[in-house]
């Protein structure tokens, strides 16, 4: 955004005289305090902000306080900043779409008389939509949630209501939650919530602290409202006005919850839904079932790179960026956004999507044909919202028309398809298209537009009602043409009278004088006499002499009058057309749903078919049967990076055998990539997409939990190892044997021995109690001994490692990125340092030191049997002996060493650092005999 900002940096002048300033100050000082509100004042060609808002804008967007100016004098002076229109738009976009910590208010007026005309929050962007999406498509439709937690001995019951203002959908639900609010978190993720309304009173309760943590993890703005606003008393009645159709089911739905109606009640009043009559009868409501989609927590969304982020180097960094090949304007991409947050759990539903994708993959011509047509489909959903709010112009109507006349072409393309999914295509799309386009629906709308809109004028960029549509308009048009003809005749006659060619006597039409004659100054002397006697000279300027006579004046006034009447008649008729178009809202909503679904499925097919290594259709089994077998699987986003030659890997999560996998191996060896790619593949499959594998069988997962180590914790300001462990323990509460757990480097950076013990305990619990398939990438090599705990009995735990090759003569390390069975029993810290081109002198010193820790010197990669044998010989760390206690500390020494920024140090500094590390190791040795031998 910075480059953008520099462009906008030219500050408009803040032009207020003393009186205006005084008037403004008296208004401004009366505004209620609202720490979150950023208030802008529209001063026609620029905007201003004041007080703390001014400082915020100066610091955040101009990065300097020199832009601040003062209004008024002495103690009443108010610091102010002025921003151009462009800069204002940039700030609006940032505040409402990127940040989630402010609301935005826009005031219009002058002197001391100002009025709030627009208010927006990250969850309610409606009033700023024109600014936000003037140049680009609307990416996502944010939801506002209201929550009321009720603490009981058995846990916390959460009442939740939500509203999607752009889709006009309300939802209600109630559920039990744990003290980490795991369920709330997945609801917020799945609903794409940007703002949450909470009762003010709960801020004080310590039990609610985790709820606030969840909000910040999910990037949700918290808006507090008095508990008194959380009331469900008149809810059914209020909903009766908003919801389409009969009130009966609404009453049944609301009465089935105890707390949720209060949350929904608070939401209706916060979003002021009842104060806009356009909302009446236009909303739908449903029970939001937490268990109808795969649940994803915010860590999983990040670990799997599901959504785009500002730091992405290219669009393929995120799953959304990679998978978004949608063609329609905005609709497909918004649906994809939603689908990625709501992977399916039902085998049949998933298979239906997969069948459709397969139909499009198998028949390239069919796919391309449909995509060509979809490229011409406008954002029907948004257009229709404008129509419903009566904010639409003929441009909106014409765009709806242009989209509607495409449908028969899409239908014909489908009629040509003769593949194996012919009946599905017919049932899912063609029958519905037939119904939607019939004479009662779209054809009727098409007919309306064809008679009402002057389609011939579109080529000239004019959007007009055709004169034939209305007799009054047609009369006015005739009258206008007749006056035009009379003006033309008079023009001709006057040219003759003045003995000037028609090309010498111009006819001008301006705002100041209306119709006037004009001649050049050169011509003027020739006709001066006549001008003075028969005409009225209006103006003599460089471009000539303008003059008129009573006849022209009369005709000009007549023309102006007819034109005004014509325009106002046009306006009335446009409003009538828009009104009629709004009665088609259900048809267009259904059409939008069909087209956006088609768009996303075609986008999946396009990705599957056009990737350099093609994707495959996964076999889906219910969550309680089958295994998860991915052969030749890849990480779609890593694979799509130009500089990566991706090595595919197999992953076989087999119940009772390898349902819990411990992945070890050198840093940079591909552990994280591997475990995340399994999560990504499963998520893609449950969204209905083909997967980047040679062959895939997936037992449906109802939830993906991810903990991605220190990096993730730092983001949230959680620094200690204990907290990381506690957080992981929350997975233990939420996960079941139907979930997937991905844990990456738990306990990274710990210097306590507890870390290892806890990690071990967590793993045992996951295996024995939770029984969830788990991929556990770790640097605690001792964990691999878990697999041998009940030797002889299959424990369900399997060791895998990412392989690397060390050349025995040159000692060079090459990452092979191949995941192989068995544990990797060595640390490659020094090799990795070498791999990263550390200075040779430093690397050799490291080797010397590492050699002193004999037991840890690499022994070259061992064969699987040998390795398993080695594992068997290990002692169980749950009976800690000297080595088990000392090993993590010794590894930390090597790890700290390999992480030193040696490339930025000279040899002296490097030696000092090594000395320091060695001293720390010595200090930590304590009674550990095993460690003492190295000192
Ligand atoms: N299968 C693969 N094929 C090709 N390149 C890969 C593969 N897996 C990983 N890589 C590359 O290796 C880099 C490091 O991988 P990754 O971060 O997964 O390693 P890691 O073992 O988790 O490292 P660390 O332990 O340091 O966190 C990736 O950024 C990617 O470029």
C-alpha cells in the first residue's frame, strides 16, 4: 500500500475561516466518545478527520505527524488532517477490509450542522460498498456474530446468532463449549466472521478471557453492547417481518434454544435490520449446525495456508489463490471462499461435487465452452442487492439482462455433453435452467428489459428507457424532436437572413445561455449592423460573438423545459423498471447460486486438468471406516512454485498400524511440508476437488487441528513452552478419532526437560484415548521410541523420516525430501549450516565440537530394520535415565549452534558465541552424568 500512499500524499488544504472553524468545533465537541470510531467529514472535494482520529491517520497512513494542522486557537484547538478523495478510499478499504479494530463514520454538512450519513464496521460494509468495490470484485461476504456465553458447572453453553448482510441470511445456534472456546473458534472460521457482538458485562469475567483470545486469533473485531440489549422477547415478531414466508417454522426454530435468541435479538438491533423496510420479507433464517461442515480452527487455516495473506509472494502461496480460477465477476470467488471454510462431511455430497468435477475434467471442450460463457456473467448477487435496495440504475438492469441472455447458451453447451454424468448434469443444472428461464421467470425479465430499455443506445454508452415504452415519454420525445427541428429551421433561416453559410453561423448549447448563435470575430463586422438591430448580443470573447433573438430564446426555453420533463419521466420510469426487476429477486438468487457453483466446480476441474502433474479423484469413505492413503501426494502450493522440483511422497495412515505417525529428519528436510500437504489434500477432497496425488483414498475427517510450533505461538504473543503445551492440550479435548491432527515441532525452543516428558504424555494420550490420525513432526528424536512401547503388539504408531544424503567423502548434505519408514536417528544441524553456505572455518569448528558429543555424531542413514532395532534398544523415556534427561539439552546445544547467524559474524564473534553456548551447556549439566562426559 505504501507506493499507493505516496501518490495520495498530496494533502488538500484545510480551508476553514474562523467562523466555520468555530461552528465545526462546537459540533465536533458534542460527539459521543467512541474509541473505535474513525470519523470523517466530507468537505465536498476532500475529507477531514480530527482529534485522536487525525493523529491515528497521520501516524498510520502518512507515517508523520507533520501533516497535522490545528483548527481554532488556544486550549480549544483541535488537531486535524485533510485527505484527498483517493486517500480516503484507500483508508476506507484498509479499515473495513483489512483491519478489524475500527468502525468508520462519514458525516456530511457544513458549519455546525453535520449529519451522520454512513456508518460501517468490518462486519457491516454495506453503506461503503460503492467505494469498496467500485473498481474490483467483492471478494467475500463478511458475517457479524453475536455471542452470549453462559457458564455452568458442566461447561459453558454458548448462544450464537449471525447475520450475513450481503446475502441476507440469518442463523442461530446453541452449543456446549470447553474453556478454550474451541467450538466458537471453528464457528467463527467457518462463518467467515469479521465482527462479534458481546455483552459488555462479560469483559470483567476471567472465564471470558479465552473468548477474547479466540477473537484475536481469528482476526475478529469485538463490539460490546449492554447485556440489556441481549433480549429475545420480541424476536419472533421481529423475525416475522424480516423473514420470507410463513412465521411458523421461525417460531419453532427460535423456541428450540434457550440463550441463542438473546444473541440474535442483540444482533438485529445492532445491525438495525428493522429500521430499513427494504429488509422486510427478504431475509432467510436457518439453524447453523456446527457439525455439518468440517471444523477448522484458526491455526489449521494458517498451517494449511487456506486463505490469502498479504505476505504471500504470489497467488499460489495460498490454497484459495491456487484454486481460484473462477470466471464470473465475483460470485464464484466468494463461493470458493465459503467452501474452503466449510468442507463437507457427507460422502454423497462430496461425491456429487466430485462427479461434476470429473465430468468437466474428462471433457475439455465442454469445460472450456462453459467457462467462456461464464466469463460474461456479471455479479448477479450484488446487482440484485442494489436493485432490492432501489439503488440500481439502468446499468445494473442491463448487466442483469446481459447475464440472463447467456443462460440459453450455457444450456445448449450442456445439451451437447454426452459423458457418463449426463443425468447428473441434467438434474442439477439443465432442469433448473429450464425452469428459471421459462416465460414466467427470466424470459419475462428479458422481455421487460427489451421493451423498456433503449438497447440501441448501449453502443453509445447511454442507458435510457426506450421512448416507445411509455406514451408520456414518447410524447415528450416527439415534442423534444419537434422543438429540435424548429431550432434547426430557425438556424437555417437566420443563416440565410445574415447571408452566412450554415457552417459560419454556429448553434451552441450551453448551461449559461441555453441555445445561442455564434459567429467568429472575423465574421462579425460583416453582419454587425443586422446584429445590432435584430439580435441581442450576449457575449463577445476570443471564440467569437454569441447572440440570440426572441424566437431562439423562446425555442431554447421550450427545449429546456421538454428536456427536464423528459429526464424526470425517464427517472420515474427507471425507478418503475427497477421496482419490477426487484420482483425477480428469487429467480436471480437461484440463478446466482447455480452459476457460482458451476463456476467453482469448473475452476476445480481446470486446476486438476491443467496442473503440470495432473490431479486425481479421491475415493471417499465415511469417517468411521477406511484409512487415509495418499500415494504420490504433493503439496499443491509448494509444487506450484517455479523454483521447486517437488518430490511426491506416500502417506499411509492405517488404523491400528500407522494411524499415528512420528516424522523426524533434518531441518529443511521437508517434514512440515509433508504433514501439511496431507491436511491440504484432505481439505481439498472434502471441498469436492481433485487432489494432487497419483491415487488417494480418504476417510472423511470432521475436523483438522493444527499446532504449528513456536512461530504460531509468537504470533499470538504466547512465548512460553508451557503455554504451548497447554494449548496443545486443548486439542486433546476437542479431537476425536474422526479428526486429523497435525503437530509441527511441539516444544521448539524449550530449555526445560519437562518439555519432552509432556510431549511424550500428549502423544500417548492422542494414541490411546483420542485415537485420531496424527502427523507429528518433531525434533525430539527420542519420541520415536513410542512406536516400540508394546513391542510385538502393533501400537498404531509408526516412525517415518524425511531422508537426506550425506556424501561420505565430501560430507555434503543433499535433501532428498523422500519420506521413508523408520526413525531418523541423527541431527543434521551442522550439515544444514553447511547446506546454507556457512563459512568453512565455522563449519569445521562445529564438527569438532559435535564430535566431542560422540553419541550424536551422524552415523549415516541406517536401513529401516537396523533403525527399528536401534529404536528397540532405546530406553523408555517415561522412566527417565541420565541420557533421556540430558539428550534434549545436548540437542538444544546443537540446534542453538546451527541457528547462529554465522554468515553475519566474523570468526572471532563466532568463537565467542560458541564459547557462550558451551558455558550455558556447562551451567545446565547439573547431576546428569551423561552430559558431564562431554564437558
Ligand atoms: N517434497 C518436496 N519436494 C521438493 N521440495 C521440498 C519438498 N518438501 C519440502 N521441500 C522444500 O524444502 C523446504 C523446507 O521444507 P520444510 O519446511 O517442510 O522442512 P522441515 O523439515 O519442516 O524444516 P524445519 O525442521 O527446519 O522446520 C520447503 O520450503 C520446500 O521448498
